[in-house]
C-alpha cells in the first residue's frame, strides 16, 4: 500500500478512522511514524476514474468534472471477490466538447499577459459518467490531491486547489456541492440549473454560469399561456433537475388556470417497460403540448420509442438541457419532433475553439483515445485490431486473408480527419452549454487574478485587511473573490457577476424547423430576459414559428373548447377544471367574456339578446294608436259613437211622436249619452299610458256604464212596478165585474125587467185601468233613480281619484323580454267596489226587466231590456277568462272589445226596434199602436211603457161612458 502524507485536519471529521490515523501520525515517534501510518490508513476502495490531469509545475490547479460517458458499466453483482469501481460506457461527444472547452480556456488564459500573468494554471478533470457515485468519487479524489481518496484530508504536495468547475447535471452538482460545502470549497457549475441549488444554507459555496431553472420554468409557463394552451402533459427526468423544474412549472400554470393532462417520469436506468408505458400515455392523451424537463441522455430512449410508434401531431416544449442536443436530433426525428419549441441558454462564438477541437492527438491520453475509436469506429491498438479481425474470420468460418496478416481491418491510423465528419463534437454552431463552461473557467481565473493582485494592507481577510497568498491560499478565501467577481467575457463582452450565486437569466426561444436538406435546424424565434419587468420579459415572433407538420397556426391543446360569450363554464365532476361543459345562459342572463364562470343577470329594464352576450333594453309594449289593431279599435269605437249620436238625432227629430214621448225622451237621451261615453272612453285606453289617460279611462268607463245601467234599471223598475199595479187593478175590477154580473142575474131571476145583463169581461183593460194607482209611478221617478244611482258612482270615483288614483306603471314581470306600459288601478279594493256597483245595477235592471217581460202590446220594451242585459252579461262573462289569458297590449285590446261589444249590444237591443218603427214603419208610430192589444180569452192583458201611460185614462173614461 502506498504511503499517505497527511496535512492538518479540518474542523469536521469525515471519518473516525481518519482522525485516529492522524492522531497516530502526530504522536508516535518519527522512526516508526511511516510504519504506523501504513498499519492504520487502509483504503477501502480504489476509484476507477478517467480524465485529464496537468499539475506539474503549476501554481494553481482548477478542477473540472464532465459527464463524458452516459452511464457506468453494469456489474455482475458478485460479492465473493474484492469490489472494483465500475467503468463507464456510452461515449458522449457533446460533453467531450465541453471538456475540451475547459482545456482550451485554461490554455488561452495561460497565454494571456493581462490575466494571471504570473500564474500558470493547471487542471484536474474527471469523468462523472453522468452518475452520482462517479461524481462523488471524483470530488473526493480531487480534494485528497492524489489518486487514492482519503476523505477529510488533503494528502500530497503541489499547487493549491482553486475551485471545481462542474459537475454536469443538477443531481451530480447537488452531491458534490454538499461535500465541497463542508470544506468551503468553491464550485462553479456550467449546466446545473436546478432551483434547489439556490439555497445558500445547503450549498454555501455553489455558483453557476447557467441561469436558475426557476426562470426557465417561468419562461415555459409564459410560453404556454401566450399560446392559450390549457391542457398540457409533462415529462420529467427522475432527478432533481426534472422534479424541481416541472414542479415550479406546474405551480405557475395551474395558478393561471392551465390543467395537467398527465405527468410522467423518465427512469434514470433504462427500463423498456416504463418507456412503453410513457409512450402509451402520450398516444392516448388528448393533450397536444408536452413539456419535458430532462437531460438528453435520459430522454433519448423515449424519443427512439416514439419514432418506432410514429407518434406525431405533438408539440414538444424543451428545456435547455436537450433543446440543442444532437443525441435527440437524430436522422428521421423530424416527423416526431419537428416544430419543437425550447429554451436555450445564451449562445456565443468562441474564436479558436474549433481549431482546438480538431487538433487532437488520439495518442495523448486514454480518454482521447476512446473518443477517437468511438468516433471513427476503429481501434488504435494493433493487438486489439488483430484479435477483432481473427474473431470476424472465425465467425465467418474462413481463412485469414493477406490483408489481415499485414494491416488488420478496423485499425485506426491516427490520421483520420475530424473536419470531414459532421459530428456533434466539431459542431460549433450552437455553443450554449459550451459557452457556459468557457465563462465558468474565466470566472475562476478572474477571481484568482483579483486574489493575486490584492494590495497589501487593503485585503478583506481576518479583519486586518490581510491579503491571501496565490501560492498558498485557503478555498474560502477564493470563495470571497468568486462571489464578488465582475468581468467581461472575452470575445463576447458579456458582463458576468453573481447575484447570490446565480447569473442573469437570458434564454433564446428556439424552434426546430426542417431545412431544405431534410435536417432540423434551430431557429431563434424569440427571447426571454428575466431581468426585465414581467410584462417585457418574453418577446416571441409568432409568424416565424413553424409548427409540427409544417403548420403555420399554433396547435390547440385544450380539454374543452372555450365557452363563447353567452355561455358559462359548467365543471365536470371529478375532472380537472379545464374540462368543462359550456352551459347556455338562462333567459335574462348574459356572459360577455370567454370562459365566463357565471352568467350575469340583466337589470330590470334590460333583457338578454338572442345570443345571451349583451343586455339590451326590453321592448316597450303598449297598444299604440298607429298600429293596425289600434286603428281598428279606433274605427269601431268612432263608428259606435257616431251610430249612437245618429240614434240621438233620430229621436230628436221625432221627439213629438207617441213612441218617443212614451219612452221619456230625457231618459233616452241620457242613455244614448252614456253609450257615447263608453264608446269614446275605449279610445282613451289606447296609446302610452299617462296619468290623465289612466284616470280618464277607468273613471269614464265606470261612470258611463253607471249612467247607462242606472237609466235602464230605472226604466225597468217603472215597467215592473206598473205591471204589478196594473195586474192588481185588473184583479180587483175583475172581481167587481163578477159581483155585478151575479147581482144582475139575481135581479133578472127575480123578474126585474129594468136590469140588463152584459158581459163585463169584454171591457177588460178599460175597466181595469180606471184605477188611479196605475199612474202613481211616472217618468220623474225613473229619472230620479238614474240620477241617484249615477251620483253614488260619481262620489265613489271621486274618492278613488283623491285617495289612490290610477297611474301608469312599467310591468316587467308579465313578459321577460318586454316592458308593458299599463295602468295600475291604484287600489284593487276601490276598482272592485266600483265595478261591482255597475254589476249590481246591471243585475237589478235585468231582474226588473225580466219580471215585466210579459207586458204585451205592439211594442214590448221590457223584452228589449232583458235581451240587452243578457248580451251585457254574456260579453263580460266571456271577457274574464279572455282577459286573464292574455298579456301585454292584448289585455287592453280584450278590454276594449268587451266595452265595445257590450255597448253595441245595449244600443242594438234597446234602440234598434224603436229606430225601426221611427224610420222604417212610421205608420205604427200612432196613439192606437201605443194602446194595449186586445185582451186574450182568459180576460188578462199586459202593456208596456209605450201604452201604460196613455191607456189608463182611456180605459177609465170608456167605463164611465158605458
């Protein structure tokens, strides 16, 4: 076992065995110290690390760690022999370029005279194999200072260690940063963007030249929201980089209303079953947008399987770790990955780098030799080439050819041209992570430069303004300068400084577009600058984007299509909020925005339009004068009034005739006047209701019918009373006549020759009407009845108008889409009482006329009144259901029709027979025709108002003459 030279231990003991070892080293005698060290310090494992090392005659050593290989080689798991550190496999040309960039930057710095002019930088670079275990091995070995790692000790002599540039992925850097943080050893990462690394409590000495992933997550969220995608899938690597990146992205988009269709995790160790499951999820999902936070190494197996299944019509959103990776951008991938959008870190051209990359000597070291052999698919070992040739011959079952006996097939010459290959390693068109490596090396160099050129007495250390010695400084001293370094990157003039260990976030938005040669090219279509105001951070040129399948329009990725104005979102039970049904707004409710959660109720005077996206004023409805129905009603009303007036003129012209005189001209004219009022007041119901029109229409109708019905009631009452009186008189006279006849017959039987027996029954009406009781009720009585009844109604209407008068109102409840302008009665009690009074008058008139209907002469007025009242009742009984079943202006129309019909009915039944006699049969308008007709055989007779007033006296005088 090799001897180990140990320096003073640091404060924290990494392993108890090391403390014990150091104790023995410091306290045993010098003679036996070497032996004691050998007997107490035992290496538990020897690491198998590959990389680059150049520390001889160097003043300061910078460490580096790069995932040159994709994975560690699998082991057989045999525990019956001494464990051996696993080797690596799967050479990665892209990360090998990063390694060469660090070597190029160190060589460039060593050649400069303005930067560290007196210091020659060395380097120790290890391959992390993209695994945490190898990264830890490299970190421990680097800190120990020799190939055999001794935790917690710096063993060996040589130049001081400055900082570690690495260690690749975020998982690797987290592991190394925890170890380096224990020793306050600076670490500058070029590709570890995980947001978890921003915690200075856990990682106090970690810095990076790549933006923090919290900015990238925000940028991707803004991109998703920019294109209105609300239904996305996510795929993340099973490491801190993927988990933290997707977690931050989800939090931001879900807060903005975006839903996650599916979330899958890429296995770190290739698993065909898991890859198949993820592919099946992608195929079955309805989300067309898939956000992927993963390294290219972890994502590559999924892309291969997607190509095999030909999964197209998806748009992929790439994180910076794979957006420009040639491992993903393989031939034929355009059908699946074309149109991909992603975020790439800042790009730059590094003069001289390509020449450095192409001037490799394959025999310089083992790592370069493996690179050469992997690149050209050959071997640099003659013996290996011969063995491979023999194996191929053996497999082919043939003899060894002459060519194999000379120069075997598959042997590299070492003169192959790197420039002639179109390879990721030599492609310097997209130097993004490579540029980040370049900046990391220069950050360490400038920090060392500031440390070296500290002026004595003006240093920052120990409170005494001390400076550090470039040849023998502590890591924490360099950490001070790294945290405060500020410099401009050569060739690009980009200013670099660390804000809490992070640099400014700037991304290029890249679009994968298929060029004329059928290859995918990375086209910059926008930028994201995290240092600007939130609204100005992202700029994107939509017209420059070429989407999947060469579409020019952005794809739609929604669980449910947007709910248009006029509808609202109805959440589906048990599904994400982005999955919803669009429910039309109810009548009277609107939504004027897309994806409205609730419909808004329109105000009382407004209603929803047909599309339910705006409130419009309700239709104002009333029965207008100018509309056809209104004109028709006006014509009918005017016609009825004119006819009534015409009847009045006829009566006025025949006022001295027996028929008119017998019917009380004054009462007839009052009746005609009331009918004119009812005809004309129906017109007042038309038009927009006003205060005056509401009061006039209702009061005019009530008083008009009151005057009309009271006149008829008075006329019918007189008829009834006279008929009753005439009937009683006839009964008495009939009894007297029988008695006289009996007396005469008795005298005749006694032989008195002077007594003549006559048939007194033939004198019927003349004898009966001689009774003066028939004339006790005159025209004055019926006028008084009409006046009194009308006065009662007038008083009631006056009280109504004073206390609670009718007034116009807007009825918004009868019909949703209309405002009906109508008259409010003011008081239901008043209007019910007023019109109930009219109904009472009508009933009394009907009863009186019905009782007097059998008074017969040539003109029976009682029957006319009876029929008039029947028409009146039929009309208004029919009006009630018709009125209640209509709405709006048609209610007014029904009411007017009822008024007109009842008025025409009364006018026709009462005055048509009289006008017929006056105009058509004037010869019947005589005194004789006004007398009663001959008495029937039973000796009874009836009469009407046309005869009763004249026959009573005539009958009496005739009886006296007889």
